[in-house]
């Protein structure tokens, strides 16, 4: 029997509630499809600080290193907000994990089901058929990490700050490879976003993306778009895109724009893939909901578990190579929404169900 070995790090706030649903979904799907899950749970974030004095305890990090993937909840909350910024759960847990596993590719599916179209701030005529776009963001390069990065006082007394945007061919090649793989499971269309009319790094970006797509899979339809235009086109007609691939800062902004046009954080999953392969030969990855710990609703059975469940589906797709099973989970979530089950965040004020009930509805809709 195929055994899926991964660590689960529920974290804080709603993390444990939605993680419990995702694990039940995986267990049930496994029982019906001939695989089992072998997962260990570890503290991360605020609960890591409380129990071990660190947002990323050594035991948690070494368990992650022994696993094939990480299923992550979310971290942080008011209890830890007075800590110095560097010690706060999100920064002190997620950044070191990204570094330890060189998580260079961030995949953010922007999915809005037609049944939830009224949650989108876009015109009904634009989103009546839903939205299905995947944003692939380079996560470890560009202006956020380039050197020099400094602030200095000039001779005339004013201050001057410098950030440096820098990309190497190899960094662009590897993110393009991820975009090509993702596109090959979808409509085989990639739009690469840059600012090649102004930035040197974007001129290189455009050239390397073109060469890489040509080398990896010339049947992919590749287009290029300036980032200012892409930001406009996303709100004008999001479904003109299949896969967007872009550098770190542009991806940071565009992926959040995509999230907001899809209506609810409770529905959105994400994957961050590393440079290394796991023992199965697939990319090591961290899979987590796009939203945070939602302290306003934590512990009340009000959280929407879909984002965490869909993150588990991404884990099957990318770190275990189980496309059929990943799609089965996505279909079950879609059918749950189609059948009218709504958690509070997506109910538009009408009747809603709790986290547990939403999870049970998803499980009932998994293939027999
Ligand atoms: P948030 O995403 O936690 O909440 C924003 C709003 O969305 C809230 O009204 C919340 O109730 C709602 N929401 C989010 N996920 C939901 C879900 N699954 N079901 C229903 N409603 C949901 O953002 P925030 O309030 O800015 O941050 C709260 C805490 O989460 C902070 O401590 C922040 O640092 C942390 N955070 C962590 C991560 C992470 O772990 N990756 C990401 C973002 C925020």
C-alpha cells in the first residue's frame, strides 16, 4: 500500500480546527483508494513559543526534514503581537522554513466557483462562470533579497535607501519549469509578467522564460505582459489567464489581487515548492491556506476548512504525484459548495454550517 509520509503543523487560531478536517479527508480518501497516511503533528508559531520557547522548535524542523512534505495550518495571533517583530510567529516560523527548504516557487490558485460568484467584488457578468487562474510566484529572489540593501545618511543630511532587484538565469529557469509543469496539468497557457520596458531584470526574465518554455514544452502557449497591464487585466477579465508566472514582488501583489477577486480567504489554498526532491522524486513542498489564523472566529467551529482541504489536494498533486486523488478532493469540495453547504464567510448572510459539518459534507462527496 502507498503510504504518504508528511508532517502536519496546525499552528494557531483556526489552524488545528481546519487541519483536523483536512486529515480526515485524506484518511477517508486513502481508505477508499488504497493509500494510507503516516503523519506526525508538531508545534509551530505561537504554540511553539508557548511550549518550547521558539516559533520553529528544533524538533519541528527535524521532523519536517524527515518527511516528504509539510501540511501547514497558519500561525500568529494577538497573544504574540507584542513580541519584537523578528520573534513574531509568522516571521520566526515561516521565513526559516522557507530558507531551510529553499522554497522558491509559490503557487496560488485563484479559484472562484460559479455558485460563489456573488462573493467577488467584480461585476457579475465578469465572474458568472467562476474564476480559475494559477499564479506562480518566484519566492526567494528579486528585490526582497537582493544586495545591496541599505539606508544611509547623505552629506546634506537627507536619508537615502537602496533595494536591489537581481535575478540569475538559473533562478528564472527553475520557476519557469514549475510553471510549465503546472500548465501541462491545466490549459497549457502561460502568461509571463514583467516590466521589460523599464527593468534590466525583466529583459533577462522575458528572454529566459521564452527560451525555457521552448526547450521544455514548445506546445505551451506563451505570452508576455507588463505588470501594470496584468494588474488591470486581472480585474477586467481574469479568465483570459490560465497560469501567470512572475517574479517575487510582482507576484506578491498580483497573487493578493487574485485572492481578493476570488471573494474569500477561506477557499484559497497555496503551495510553496523547494529546490530539493523528496524521497519519492517529487518536489518537497509546504502546503497552506492563503489566509491567516482568523482569531476573530477561532475555536468556535466557524472556520471554513476548504482552504486547508484544498491545500492537502495540492500536496497530493505536487509532492506525491497523485493527480487523480488531488482532483477527487477538489471535485468533492466543488460539489459541497454546489449542494449549498456554506460556512459563515461564504454564506452572504444566509444560513451557514460549522467547520465540522462542512468537513463531513466534503467527506460524503469523496469518490467511493
Ligand atoms: P486572517 O486571514 O487571519 O483573517 C482575515 C479575515 O478573513 C478574518 O475576518 C477571518 O475571520 C477571515 N478568514 C480567514 N481565513 C478564514 C477561514 N478559513 N474561514 C473563515 N474566515 C476566514 O488575517 P489577519 O486577521 O490579518 O491575521 C490574523 C493572524 O494571522 C495574524 O497574527 C497574522 O500574522 C496571521 N497570519 C498568518 C499567516 C500564515 O500563517 N501564513 C498568514 C496571514 C496572517
